[in-house]
C-alpha cells in the first residue's frame, strides 16, 4: 500500500520500487503524477516475498522536508516500517526484504529408496495459494 500526502510542490516527487533480485522496476510513480497540493493518496500493491529497493526523488533537489512544509515518507513491508524520513537532496534509497531465491538444501544423507508400490489414495483437498507481501509507502511532501 502506498499512502502519499502531497505538499505545495507535489509534481516534484517521484519514486520507484525495484525488485533487487531481478533488477526490474516493479512499481513506479513518475514526476507530475501527484497533482493536488496537500492531498492524501492511497495505493496498495502485493508482491512476492523477496528483496526490494525503494528510491524516492525530488526534482528540485531539496527533498520533501524541511524547507517548505514538513514532507515525509514511510515504506512498510509485510506490516513493518522498513524505511522512513524526508530530509534528503535529489534522492535517497533503501533496500529491504528477504534474500533472493530459495536457500540451498543439503544433499540426502542416504540414497533414495525403491519406487513406492502404491500411488496416493486421496487427491489434495485444496490448491496452493500464491505468496503475497504487502508493500505500503506513505509520503507527505514538503
């Protein structure tokens, strides 16, 4: 989820969320997409668990705090605040989340047994669900 409370210069603020494992920009808010001053915007997105980098930018180069008003941002990953602030110049970024890909497993300690003599007797009762991690960004620009 992304919550943005814009400032007097909403058009200067932009940000990206990059999947660090793949290098893909998975969520982008471009300059001039925020148009209303002092307005709360809320967006929500769900992503697979992984490692992400959030970068916020200010095109004027004075950040979103503290020269004009009191702007701020907050990034929440899976219910936990992982990055917050507001005082920067052109941009600032933070990487958060889990490691990329599955962890390696150990080799079996004994060789596999013979092929089972009977197949399964009951089909699975439900289908697996997709794994999803909510990412929330709160931004109050200056």
